[in-house]
């Protein structure tokens, strides 16, 4: 049998819930999307629970599952992926965190968890915190995409078993890190010392003075979550016996690519924001398919709209995604299996991730086409794939691309 190439398209946070303002339809149901519907009508469809039904998946755990790993066995925290995404090489004993540049008042109450989705000046802010010493512990800080930041603590006797300082709520005070085991007390103490020093350094930083002068929220603190150590993962190239490349504008996903053995491809204009160049990403994916067996194409923008609670903006982004899929369709080689899905739902009404399942369409030669005509949450529920787990997606793609190995004799 001829082995086929695989293109896995992941629309971050695409899934949603029906909205009264949209006539009790989801943004996906409300958007004209002829190209996505074409793939659904000519493919096999179903729903995916990234982890399990009702489980609210993080972007990290859901991607691990889509790449074929069991996150309940291998996940060690989000921080290591963020660190890998911004080029920090972790060493044994390092503890990595995902952070946000956020805005707080004088009482350290959160006024904006993303500092107005700050886009400029984050490199300078990160440099102001990089190299801080907390006793014998050294801090490494690197700016990520927009408000995101990666932080690594390096020293002896550290533990990832500490709670977050991000309260995830406007109006709440920045939390103190708590040790979740006795051995983590020094780490929690270091994290809390970092929080105080970060506020002291950032509140008077020139970048923030300029932002306040322009009426913009200052990025005057860094709140942390997702403490973890570098995961010991078998590379996807060894597990699945294929070559793999990935395209993403967000540091977290690029870090996940590097961690699991997927070669990240830099694409000019791939920002990880609403202004990302989706057509450039599509062209890069087509080019990568000439040399790689598996190409992962990630688009972040729908997730941003969900978190911001903007249904109309999410609809506009879906229209752009549909145009990207039309661009791909017109140039797609005949030997490529295409999967279109999401890592999780980010409902506009919730403004955060939810446990709702996400759509999945698989298209390509040999696929058993079902009766589904539209790519949306409710239509694909009638598809032949039924409702599956995130881990099952890669198994299906390996089988349909003639790359699966026999289980048993």
C-alpha cells in the first residue's frame, strides 16, 4: 500500500455554544463557510472530546492528545512547553512556568489579566526581570506571544508542586503560591519573592509609563501558572515512524512541537494573533508536505475571540479560516489526508475553555464519506465517526494514510 501524507489542521478554541444573539446558533453555524462545508460534505465526520467527555482541556493537554500521547501519563505542566517555545533550554531540576503580563492596582488586584493584550514592549519588560536572583535561585524570563511570558527557576532543591499565582479573575488579588508538598516550600517562597520584585520593577518601567500616558493598561506584574519539569517524551518521529513539521505563531505550540519532535517552521506573518497571515501559513504547509510525512497547521485566532467574548469577531475569523481552507483545497496534492478539528471549545459566553466536544472532518482518498454536509458542532455529530477521544485522531489518520501497524499477529 502507498503511504499518504497527513495534514492536521487545528483551529484553536473553535468549538462554541449556541448564542441568543446568533439565533441560538454557534459562531461556526452562523458563518458562511463554503470551503469547510465542502470538506465535511466530501469527508467523514464526528465529534472529538480532547481528553474525555466533559473534561475541560488546556491547550497543552489537548495538543498532546491530538499528537497521540496520553496526557494523563506524560503531562508535567504547561511551563516547559512555553519555555521551549521561546528558546529556553531546560536542565534537570529546572522549574518552568507559563506567565501573563497583567495589570494590577496598588493592592495587587487584577484589572486586566492580559494587560490589554499588549503587543509592544514585552521584550524590554522581560529583560528587566531576566536574571533576577532569589537567594540562590536564578530567574530566566523570556517574552512570548503578546502578553504571554515564560519563566524558569534554576537552583537546587526545587519542586513543581506549587500552586498558581494567577487568580484567573478580574478584581481578584494576585495569589500567593502555596506548596502542594513539603519539599515545595522553597519553590513557593521563591515564586512569591519573584511576584513582589516583578511588581516593583515593572510598575515604573519606561514601557509602562508610556502605556499609562497613552491611557493603556500597564503590564505591571507577571502572574504565573502551569509549573512543570521538562517531560520525558518519546519523539513522535520514533513513536509513529514518520517525519513531522509544524506551523504555529504561538510560542506554546511551537514549544510543544519542539518537545515532541515536530520540526517548527517559521512563517513570516504568522503572529499568533488576529492579524496572522493564514494564507502564508497554508502555503508553508503545502511546501512542507513535499518533504514531510505529517504537517500540523495551527491557527490561534478563534481562541482569542472566545476568550474576549466577541461572537462577531469569531465569525470574521472563521470566514478567514474558510478562505485559507479554500486556498489549500485548490492546491492540495491528491495523496494527502486532511484532518480539520480544534484543540478545545472556547465559548464566547464563557470566555474560557469548556468541556464541549469539537468538530472533526477527515478528507482524502479512500475515506468512507458520510451524509454530513456542514462543518459545525451539531452537523458533524451525525457523522460516521461518532464521538471519539483526542488520542484517537492520530490513530485514525495513521490508518487512513496506510501508516498504521497491525495490533497482534
